[in-house]
C-alpha cells in the first residue's frame, strides 16, 4: 500500500473468491478497494496469497478483454485499483473504509473473529456487511458493535458480472444506512434488492427449487440433462429474463397458477406443488392479475396495450440475443 495517497473508501475482508470478485466490481467502476487478509501469515505465505489473488483478478479481467468487454490495455489500470492488505496493515485499511464487506469462511467462529477486528478498527459511521450465503443477518448482528449500521449483502457469482446484490436487513438496521448502502451499490452499477431475514434470500431460494426439480426429473427419467437445459435456456429462462417471476404470475393470471398447482399437487407431489394460501386467497377475491386489473400489482390507470407491447419487445429482445428470432418466410412453401 502506498503511503503517499489516501486509503480506499471500500474494503473487502477475506481474500478468497468472493472478496476478489467484489474487488473487481469496485475497481471496474473506477474505485480503489482494500482486499484484506486478516490471518497473520509469514512473509512467504502472504506473498503467495497476494500473488494468487492478483493473478485471479487479472485473469478475470483478461477474460472480459477476450470477449471484447474491455480493452486489453485496461486490465492493468483496473487491477491496480485493488490494494492487497495483510493482517499487519489491516487496522489502517479498516479505519479508512466507509463500506466494509466481510467475506471470511461460513462459520460463526470465523465470523466472530473477523468482526472482533472490524469492530475494533472501523469508524462508527462505517457501514458493515456480511456476504454470507447461509447465516441469517439476525444472528450476525449480535457480533457487531453498533448493529444499526449492519446488514447482510449477498452477491451472485461472478460478483463483478451479475448486477443484483441482495440486501437482507435485521429489525435494527437503520433506514438511513440501508438507503446509503443502496446508493453506493448503484454508484458502481449494481442493482440492489431488499429482503427480510429469511434463509436463502430471494435468488438462492428460488433457484434451489428449480435445480432440485431438474435433478429429480433426470432421476425419474422424465428428460435428459440436455433436454432440460434446452428447455430452461430457451423457454423458462428466456421468459423470466423478459418478465420477473411475480410479474409473470400476473401476466398469465393467478388463476392459471392456482389450477396448475392443483393438478400437479395431485399428480406429482402435494408437498412440492400445493399453492400457498396467498394464491388461493387472491383467486377467491378475483385478483387474477393483468386481466382483472389487479393481482400482485395494481394496474389501475395503466396503459395495458402499451404494457403488453413492452413485454413483447422485451421477449423479442431476448429471442434476438439468443439468435432464435426468424424473419417471416418470403414465399409459400410447398
């Protein structure tokens, strides 16, 4: 770390895969970030870890360059924005950070040790986050001094590519802290979504069901892996790239989901396919979605024809991107 310039405003604690991905995301957006290893190591071990992290970051950027996303000449300037910080220099780097990402191994002991140092060295107005994928924010908040400035932030791999970051708050998270966190993430081109303290956040909870069902279909001999992947990439995935899951329910009709769930719960598995009470209640109230004027969303006063055109445009865009859109035939085929 250079002494002649100010320390970075951002810090990723834990120099593993997630920390490196977060470092790339900030560096790509033009920010310097400290990539901190809190574990005391000998000089040789530290150099080995630093060089490995540096090589992975440069390789990831080189992959973007090979795909034409960035110029090869940009690799080194972007990579140079990552400051590699060992345990001895960690206190100074943490003291300078306004937003800290804890990304140490997924055990409470490891988290506790990390937050002991983060609590000791970070300033009081620093926002502290954990990138945990498995420990609830309500559990981790107890480890944090001034827990009102703490929340979980779940990144989706690769962290420097996928725009969504899931922000999970505990009841004591300050609304101002949440707003500031969202603004900082939007500043680097991310799309923050907020959820409560529940296992699986939003994306992992949804995708686990889909992945398990895909594996189950292979196990049952319903379809091969290749056929399932074709169906999900160009059917399920294409539609959900154009429409959000809840938006999709409203677009097709909550009653469609209600009836499909009833049939599959009877023929496949009641536990997996029974619709939640909210779906049955909405059908009973006539809140079917777009066709009734209200569902999970309210469509009162909305230009429905324009909305349908927008959905069609989004879908066609996905088709064209996948190379599957075909122009109409120019003549009648025999």
